[in-house]
C-alpha cells in the first residue's frame, strides 16, 4: 500500500483534518478495467488537487474523456514517495504548475462495484495555489489538455458535461468535486 496511516496523520497535522466520506459507486466493466490498470504495485488511491491562481482553478482533460469533460487534476504516489512530494510532482506533470498545498479538504473512501467485483479506493483532496509555471501539461500521454475555470464554470457547464456520459467514474468525480467545492466556498465565505 502506498499511503499508510502515518502518512495521512502527517498530512493532517500539516494541512488540517479533512472531512471524511464513505461511498459506494457502481461502474461498468470498462471502467473497472481502467481502475485495475491504474493499480500497479497495488495502488488504491489518488491525490486530487484544486489548484488556484487567484479565483481561477486549473482543470485537466484526459484522452479517455468525452469532449468538454474537464476535472481537477489527480494522480498517485510512487512507491516510497513522500506524500507532499508526490502531490507536487503530480501537479507539475498534469498542469505544468509548481504548487503550495494549502488545506487537506476531503478524504473519500469509495468502493467501486462492478457485478461481483469490487475495489476499495481512497481519494485525498487538497486545495493548493499555483506559485510558478504556466498551465501546460508536461505528461501529454496522460493529459490531453488543461484550462483555467472559475468555480461557477466548474459547477455549471463543466459539471453538466462530466455528468452527460453517465459513466460511474465521472459521476464519482462529480460527487468529489461537489463536496470539495462546498468546503472551499464555506472556507472562503462564499455562497454555495
């Protein structure tokens, strides 16, 4: 396992205790194959980053996503990689931005289900701020495009585009995003 309780405790001490959710999400056999494909060395986590520059948020689009589907960047630690270092590496690879992590917002423990098969997964969600760089994915095999958006765009037309295909994994990303945005708005004193 890449992420252990000691690593989580260290991140909580440095960036605050997150809200913790437990979910179940049905996915298709094709989506289950995608999750299985991301599990090299037993990986069962992602680090999702809400990266801001001012009021704008960095979003990415993967080659497997339908047109118009953008979401917060996310990725996994390498075996033995320190948590914060891995989060910063993923931010750089997916967005071209150097970041400073600000707050540990949300930890979701989700069980992806497909027929008789299931996978236990954890998403660790952070807010961060871009401190250097320009929005340009470095890993162009994994990331097709990146763009800036406001939280209003993310929760409006972008959210609609993410929900439109009816994919379980994208539905899960919407659930994660909705909760993270609610926490961000509360923290910033904005109306939901």
